[in-house]
C-alpha cells in the first residue's frame, strides 16, 4: 500500500503542470527526517511545469519535516504554514516558495471549495 506522501509526490509528478504554480519557478527539497534516516523529495517548478524526484541536491528552499507530519499535510489534515509557525517544520532558503507550494496541498477533508475539489480528484 502506498502512503499519502508517496501518492502526493507521484501524483504531482504525473500531472507535469500545475496551473496554480504558473507564476512560480524554483526548486524545493523536502527532507523527511525520522531518527537517523532522511528521505528526500525534490520538486522542480518552472512556471507551472513540475518535476519530482528523490534526488538529494541543492535547492532554493529546503523544508525539514517529520514523515508523520508530512503525511498529515498530504492528507489535508495539517496546514504547512501553521507547522512552520509552531516550529514543527523548518525552512531554509527562499520562504516565498513555501507559500506558493502550500497552494497545491489538499484542504481539510470537511472543506468546501477549490482545495477540497483538488483533494477529491487526487484520490
């Protein structure tokens, strides 16, 4: 069974183009830390064109997060910017990319609106 994190990144890569990121360019690396192990997801955005890999290389923005918290975000049960403000997620580099990428995460399961519709399409 594929977890919500893997499904999120694979679906994002499969789409190839994300309209809400049409004015965004940059690279983000998500470092999912669990003990001594770190899993990397690299998201490259070029004016809405998106490519995802598991490369561990330089990025404009690096986000440090636990796998459990990312699962909650990928499922729409947690908000990334709130996690940053609580200190549960770290950001180094261009923080503006965090604000932009936040828009592609699903909204809460009980929300009504574009983010909820996106979430429904992903499953």
